[in-house]
């Protein structure tokens, strides 16, 4: 308390930091809120009762207690393996037997197993703008099916997909040679440009999809609620704890 009984003034630096953090939270929610209508239209029914759009690629939680193998239906532990369906870009939860048997199928790939933190990745603002991603959260994967790099960014309905121009991604790799080691299909470059400093990491593709799932799971009401920002911070915090340096 000060001499006159009033609370002491907070340091200017603390006030500025609080303001910046509040602005980033508002930006995240505003960006996601702006995509609610678009995402909703992308996932409407096709008339035959089937869900369309990129959000259909996110596996739904089973109705039964615990998790089950998406391929054979048996109960599996919470920590289990995943397969990527190449054409539909869908993550499948797999038991050990199905993982061993189906890993060699032409339509499936086992997801990656390394996480690399990239604190020095060089992504100028004009390069990021050329990707035309409407939010500062995304992940990039080199798809052998489309023969190009695909950007996926989270929305309240799931992952929204955008194919990148070769020129933009080639410049990205020229500036950051580490991205030439990105394994096609099974790994992704996951990005958070809403944090300070921005966060970048190479991660298994199932972890990349987990970011979109976390936002979908924690979205509340029209604006998203505080849970969305907390989920993003928690995701990147856990990712960094698991990662090795580049």
C-alpha cells in the first residue's frame, strides 16, 4: 500500500505486457469467430446424411467408455498408435495388431515420431501473408497425394484446408533449409504466430491434427470462450516440453 492507503501503481512494463496478452487473446477469438459461419457451411449435410468438408477428417470420440481402434473396434489404451489415411487425410486410432498389419497398405502411413522445436525459423510477414491463411495458427504437410504442400488451419468445426503456391513454399524452404527434412505425409510444420515470439515446430502429423481438435473441443458459444486461448497455450507448452532442439 502507498502512504495514502491506495494500492501501489503497477510497473509500466507489466501493464504493457498485460495489454499485449489481452490483445492476442482477443485476436485469436476474433479470427476463429469470423470463421464460424464459413466452417459451418463447409460441414453441412450433403443431403444423404453424410457430413462434408475438412472437419469430417477429424476422428470423433467413441460413444463407448474408453477409446477404440477405428479399424477393428476393439478397446485400446489412451496412449496408442495412429495411422494417416492418405487420400482423406484422416487420422485413425489403431490397436497394435491393426497398426502392424495396415502400416504397409498403400492408402495408409504410420504417423511420425519426432518433435523438433524451431526457435530460429525465418518467416517474414510478407511470406506469411502470401500463404493467405486467415489466422495465425496452422500446420503444413507435404502431401504425396496432391503432390504439393497443404496448409491446414483450425476452425470451430475442425481443420480447413488450403493448397499452397509452390513459389511461396519454395521461398520458405530456401530461408529455412531444415524444412527440406520434413517427411511427406507423416510430419507437419505447426505454427503459432499469435504468441510472442512466434512458435514453430516439426511434429508428428497426428499431433498437428490434435491442435485443431483441441480448439473444436474447447469452443463454447459464439465467441469461443476463454478455453480456446488456454487450449492453444497448453498445446504448444506440451509440444515444447516434448521437443528436441533443431
